[in-house]
């Protein structure tokens, strides 16, 4: 237990004592251990810093190289790390071709459509090989793409998405997949930033029982990209139902083409995999940061692929014969690393599910698990909470057997963890709580499933080779067991780490390394710890408990939303003078954004009108995933004397917490007014122990 005296003394924000009940350990079964990939107790020693960076040869050796690399890690230009220098490889070859000799008839992907009456389809490694080759031929010859070009892919959860990604990888073309739920405008921003001239999309897809129009977003994306000065020459449109078009928007002549009409021209065409350098970029993945513009996180080919293959093998315990199902969306990093690249590099069978887990009812995931005999299951706390809420006893009605389950994306409450363990995993399944980020390529912290006991709510120690360290604001290390929250950092580089932010090297250095860099001139990696942007607590056993973001990023259902991005969307509404966005605790999604707006002087408009406009603007600029829990219309914003909006105060009000000292505000009376307004709206009781991210929110300004 935390020492109560810390909470009453003056401490810097990052050192706030955290009241945290130690949870008891849960141990993996003998049966799990007997089949696990990683059972060597010596692994800690092999992957100790003394052996850095050479221990990552083990990961690189999971891949096939055209030319073996010479230098494990080149640190001559920190923090621009170069892994496996001198190596040549191809990701599509590693995920497909090399499995053909022994496993061409094995399912690479099993696609489960949302409509339950539509049967699941298996795509064998041979079939995937043919489809990827034909698609690569079309991308090269029809769309004119070559190595180093960028392509934006805005697609739902269908097999054509990994087919397109792998076709890009075959050509050395850099893909930038934008989550299908993002709006056309958000997609357009990413098209422009990446400099893509080709957009790959789909006409429609099933979600919640309805066939959604998706192609309309492509038209918005192209139009928006144009306003940012970027020209899209070709839009390639997959069709959910071959030959049938399910979008209201017309195809634009000379720009839009149906993939099912283009592909027959490349029937049976084989494209030799392009041999790329290990450090050639493989893809971009946009993510939100503190400032407005999303960051194009750039990942390498060799380092990234080696890292996801290694972590999928040792932490997910993927064996070639497993049926592995990750319920994340491929449009996020989890899907890239642990639906597509990691599992396929290991030659396993990866399930892709089109729909939402609770449609048509909360038994759906367990019916899928039973029917396909899934034995590894991967999802996020938000889905677990939702499934528990609507179908707490559904799992026991179905006959499936998981050996391992994953939770990722946000902290999981110990209570939710126990339901996952007891009900979904039926006790035999091991749980790994994997903490990592878009920027990291693969896992940072997790228990090693056969070697470490599980502790509900804690991610665990660093995975092999990752050496975490927790710093306070001043750069002092907080030792395990110190019971103080600090900033989670990693001492050493690793192969899966991003290479840079696309087109913005300075922002890359500033965001992730400036804070704790010991010497900017140093060429020694030891001087460049990686700053993750998460608060964490280091337990005496070396397990990390992640407390959430320390910057103004809101983690909604495991997805990052930038406060500033939402605020600029609200400010697009002409009547709005000022906007502030804060996180509010939600029992299912973890956090939701709440928006405060103040109107321009003289504006008279009904509050519900302005609320609708703000919500609409957020949905158009970002997407429905960013829909706020509430829009409050305030007569003014609480401000400092220098005119800065005090988001900290608003976050406290939204979460029914004490606002703290407001005597230094320029307009303390505004706080009373907002409080009355917010409290009139039914609010849950104040949390006994306010979450760290909410307590700290807005402090960094
Ligand atoms: C942020 C990264 C790559 C995973 C999907 C989200 C939070 C992630 C955990 C976990 C507690 C977690 C962190 C992190 N997060 N995993 N196991 N326990 N928090 O990727 O969108 O880049 O978000 O998600 O706050 O910084 P992302």
C-alpha cells in the first residue's frame, strides 16, 4: 500500500503518491508451460543490457534475408537508430512466399463476415500469394507505383486490406493505412501529409447489421487533400460484393477504378519481391499527439518485422498450428503488428472479423471462437467491459478453449481483468497485458506467459530486451517499490522503434527524446532514453502499472485522440469563440472527450443547436470515434491572468472532482457557474481515487 504521508506533502506532479492495492499473482498452468515457446529461465540474462544490442540477432534470425546484415545497431546519429544495417529482405516474402514450400494449403487468413449467415472463408497461403502478386502487379503497372512511393489505404476489416498492404510491401511501396472509422477529411489530411497520389478504398462494409457506405469518404478525402495542395490521381475501389456497387457516390471517370475490374488484367501475374534495405521504411501510421497535427509514425522493414515476429512468438506464444484471433482493427498499429505482420511472418492462421463484437448479440465472439477453434484471443479492455456488461455469462455457453488471451490499449481494472480470466479464459488461459504504443512497433511491457505470474491491472516487466526506467520530472530514477508515479521510459533502443515522424525529424526528437536526453551531442544510446508519455508506477517486483497519458492525449476505447485536434474541430463552428476539451471517465470506453465552448459576443443561438453543430464538426473532421460525451456551452472559460484556459479545472468539474486552488484565476466566478451547470446534469459520484491522467490533465500547459 502507498504510504499516506506522501499525498499530504508537497510533491511535484509526477511524484504524486498513488494509492494502489497490491493484487495477488495468478500462475500459468503446467499445461500451458509445457507447450510454450519461451520457457528458458535464462532469458533475462541473455537479454540483459550487457548483451545489448546483440541479443536481437535472435529476432532477426526469425526472418529470411536476401543478404544477411552486418551491423546489429548503428547509433552514429542518435536518436535515429538503424537496425540490421546491410541486410536486404522483403516483408511480403517473409509473410507469404517462404511458407509455401511446406504450408501452401494452410489457411493464412480466415475471414469472418459480420452477417452471420455469410460463411467464414479461409484464404490459404497459396491463395494469398496469388492475390498479393496480382494486386502488386496492378499497383505497379496500373497505378504506376514504385519503391519509396506512399499509398494511403482507407479500408474496413476485410481480407483485401492485408492483401493490399502486403502487395505494397512486395514492391517496397510505403503504405499508410488510415482507420476506416476516420472521416474523409481526416483521411485527406493524412493523404496530403504523406504525399500519396493513390488512395485504395472500398465501396462499403457491414457494421452493426448495416451495409455502410464507405466510398463517399474517398471523395471527401480526395477533395480535402486537394485543398491541402495534394493531388490524388487514382482511387482504387475494392467492392465488398464482387460486381455489385453499394455506394451512393458515382465513380469519377479516369480517377476511380474497381479493383475487381482491374485485377483480371493481371491474372496469374507474379511480381518478384523487391529486395529492400532493412532500414527502408515499410509503412506510416498516423497517431495523435499534443499539438494539432497527427504524426506520421514511420516504421522500418527489417527491424519492425523482426520485432513483431519475435514478440508474437514469445509473448503471444504463437505456434504455426494455432488459430489466432486478434479483434483489433488493422487500421491501428495492433492490427498491423499482431493481425498481419507478426502472425503471418510466423506462418500461422490469423482471423479477421469484419463486425462489432456485440452484434447481433454478446455471444458472437464466443460462437466465432468455438466454430473456428480459436486458441489465442487478443482484444482491448473496452471490448471486455462491453462484453461483460451485455453478456456476463455468454462465454460459458460456448465450447471453446483459449490457451492465451491478450489485453492491450488502456489500463484494465483488476475487476475487469478477473472477469476476463474467470469467464472468458475459463481459468486455463494465460493473460498477457501488453503495454506499448504506435511508435513502438511491438510490445514494451508484458509478463512472459510461461515464466512470470500475472498480476491483474499491471502490464508487467519489460519484455525480453526492453529495459524500462521510471523518471520523475527532474530526471531522477524512481526505484521499484518507491510507490510514486513517474514517467515511463525505456533505457535502450529496440528494433521495432519508429524511425522518425514522417517529414518532421525535429518533432520526433523533441517529443520522444528531448525530455530525458543526458547529452544532445552524445553518440551513446545510454544517453537517449525513450520517453513514452505515460505515467507509471514501478512495483517492488519490477512490474509496471500504467496510469495513462501524461500529455493532453485522451485514450478513448484504446485509441488516441489529441485534445487540440478536437478543439480545432469545435472552433470551426462559426459561433464558437473558444473551445476546451477534457477527458471524462466512462465505464466502458475508459475515457471520453467532453467539450466546453464559449460563444462569440452577441451570438444568440439555442444551446442544443450549438451542441449539434460542434458534434457534427468533430465527426466531419475526425470521425464518429471522437464524438464527445457532452458539449457544454459556458459563458466564459476559466482562465489564468495571462489568458490561458485552465483545462485542469474543467477536467475536475467534468469528473466531479475537487477543483483545487482557483484563487489565481482571472475569473474564479466562472468556475461556480460551470459547476452549477455541470452538476445539474446527472453525474456519477466522484471516484474515490481520481485516475492519474485526469488529475494531471492540463498540468503540462
Ligand atoms: C497508448 C498508446 C499499441 C497498443 C494500442 C494503442 C495506452 C496501451 C496499454 C496497456 C495501459 C496502455 C498507453 C499508451 N496503452 N497499452 N496494456 N495498459 N495502457 O496504441 O494508440 O499508440 O496508444 O495506449 O497510454 O501510451 P496507441
